[in-house]
C-alpha cells in the first residue's frame, strides 16, 4: 500500500485523511489515485420482459334463420318498390297486361324480356354493393343489426359478395333447402354462405 505525505510540509498522512494534521493543508485529489469500484457492486437486475398474451377474439353472434328471413323480406319489398317506380314511367315496356277475356295463367300480368334483363343486374348490384360497403349489410339486414363477413369476421370484397349473391341460385334450385340450412348448421350458414365462405353475424 502506498504511503501518502503532505505536499506542503512532507508530513506523513494517515489513510483516509482529508487534510494534513501539521499544516492543515488539504490533501490533493491527485494523491488519492484511482477509485476502485468493489466487485460486489452489481448492476441492478432488469426485470424480465413479460410475454404478450394473445387477446381472445370476441365471440361471434351468428344470425339465425328467422332474422335473416325477415331481413330478406324487407330487402325484397325495397327492390320491388324501386322496380315498380321505374316501370311506372313506361308500363308497357316492362309488363305485358293480359287480355280482358283471358283465363287462368294468361290472366296474370307477365314481365317483359326488358324487365327481366333490368331486374337481374339491379338486384345483383343492390346486394353486392351494400354487403361490400362499410355497412356490410343491405338495408334489410341493417335494420335488424345483421352484417356479412368472411369466415374470420372481416368485411367481404365486392367479388365475394357477387359470388354469394349468385350462389343463391343454387340455394333456390334445391327447393329452398339451401336457405333452410341456416337454421341447422353450426355457424348458421345457408348453402350460398358456404359456397362463398361467408358468415351472417348479429351485432350486440
């Protein structure tokens, strides 16, 4: 161990002294030498990073058959009124009226080819546009707080909405059994929902 002496008078300084006992001169910092940190002093331990816990998805509330049936009825009324308003401007171009003396089926009004050709794209755009919009639902579904998603609960594209709409033809060709499946399948899917990989959900 080094012996420290006073720079002023040369007197020996005891260890840890801050000034000379003889001449009272302060001890120079340069005489103390380097300061050593005890090895026992360890840096504070960092707390372990907590793993992220996956947040479970909210439970999906599937829309049942009867809610969907009422929504479909509302949409059918809306589309029918819209088409009737269009046809009222020139009725003879859209409806073939029966002869006054006609009987049986011929006594009922018949749609013209023009009316059929206009009805198909109008109905398609009505359903596909609304279900692919920010509403995710037609007006009928929106009234009942229903909306259409893909199998992960995400909004559907216009293309998927189009597939779902025209897949309803297959549901109809099964004597409407494709529609009734919505009342029995686990996720309340009709046949056209399965074909398009879609769900009809109910908002809380």
